[in-house]
């Protein structure tokens, strides 16, 4: 079954600290993996998109990794800021005729001063 | 486990026609979000409902309307369809302060 599992479900860290969010998937065939940041009630904003051949991709303080063999991805946030408080959603695209998107449930990240 | 159900999965309409998309949230989820995702674009937030009342409004055109019913399912009504309305429409449901789960989407094609 095509699934995307994220962990932890929620995370609280102090401002300035680093954190790593995990995404495991069983989607096949695999096309790409995206990490989104979503503020409450708003649309998701893309942070990174990675294809099969990419292992690491950075976007400012966000660094995503992808291990296509183990079907795992991580999103590392360095020097967290209060504005990083949001849900972080992992989305995997199936390479089928419709390029179906399989959404994870997200990790709620709360940054405390 | 039950997931978010969207219907139809695919819809083809002509310009100026109307369309109705339906979303059935996960049982006991009280919040529904609607998103529009054009080809190669990020999802754009349209509108959300909490306990059958509109809770937030995003970039939803005036030609579109939505509501959440007593059984918590939601419908997105789209009138005077334009070619640019062709997109994937996602619905997501959430229980207050919980995780957000997305449906498989409805692919709308306007010809």
C-alpha cells in the first residue's frame, strides 16, 4: 500500500536549537519527494523537492536528505526561529499516469522562546 | 483506518459549466480545508471550515463557493468554469489541534 509516515507527530524545541523531522514512505513507483511548511489554516509552501538521484538539498536553514534505497527522508532545521513554528508535511509523488500525490500527516513543530 | 474521501476523482467540464466537488472527512474530524493545485505549482489554500462554519478564506474566486454540512462533509461549488480552473483540488481534514490528512484529490479538466 502506498503510504507516507512522518515522525514525530509533534515536537517542541527552544529557539536557536536544531531539529530533524523524519519521513518514511512505501510509495512505488517513486517520482519525487517534497517537504512543505504549512502555517495553520494556510496552504502548504514548498521547501524542497528531491528526485531519485538526489541525496541532499538545502534551502536556507532547511536541509532535506533522501535515501531512496531505504525509502527514508529527513528535514533538518538549523538555528530554529519562532517563525519556524508550523506543520511540516512530506509528500511523495507516484510515477503513474496521474502522478498521484501521497501526503504524510505532518509534524507539528513548535518553537519556544 | 478511514481516510479522507473525495469525489469524483476525475471530472471533465466545458467552459462556463458548473462543477461540484465533494469531500468526506475522516470521522470525528471537525475541520476541512480546500486547496487548488495547478500543474507544477504548490497547493493554494482556498477556504476552510470548522464545525460547519467558514473559518478562514484564502484565494478562492468569487465564482466558487463552499460549505460544510451537518455530517461534516464539504462541497466546493464552481461556476462559470474557466480554462485556468483546470487543476487538482485537494481536501484535507483535521481534528482540532490534530494532524491534517489530505484526500487523494479531484482532477478537474476544463475544456
